[in-house]
């Protein structure tokens, strides 16, 4: 699967977002080492701390299906800025792979690519 295909899956996932408070719909597509892709969208809640980001939704879906080896994640939001993972999502992703690729997209189809270790150089480790 190429970058554009994975980003299209993330774009489609963003359509399922529940974002009545921020109106900022985010979609994620998490590619596992075996090629399986899990999607996620942000799900907001009136108790804002109970909201969950698209990236963590995708990770939870993957882990609940027995997948813990991730190659890359694509993140999309219809925004003029690249949709970067928040700190909590970076830490959750780092739990599984600091070497994974992170594709961050914005409206218009443009995207940037990073290695997670670039975005989270000093992960918390036990």
C-alpha cells in the first residue's frame, strides 16, 4: 500500500468522527507489519478528558485484535495545517514502535512524513 492509499483511508475515517465540541474531525489509518490496516476517528465527550483521539482509537482497535507491530500511521484532518499527533498519542504509539512512520496530512492532499522518534525523541519508558 502506498502513502496516498493509506491517507485516503484516514480521510474516509475522518468522516466518522464525533466532534460536536471542537468541530475538528480527525481520521487515522494504522498499518500493521503484516499489512492489516485499522482505522480510527476522534470521539469527543462533554467531559473533555474522556475524549479520545483518532490515533489512539486505531491503536486500541489493533491491540484488541492481537496486533502490536506497527509500520506506519496516517493522520488526516480537513485543516490548513498538518494534523500532527498530540503528546498522549505520540506516547501511546511509542509504546509499540519508535521507528514507525507518521504521515501527517491536511486539506488539499498535502502531507509530511516523520519517524516517530523525531516527533517523540525522549519517550517515557519503565
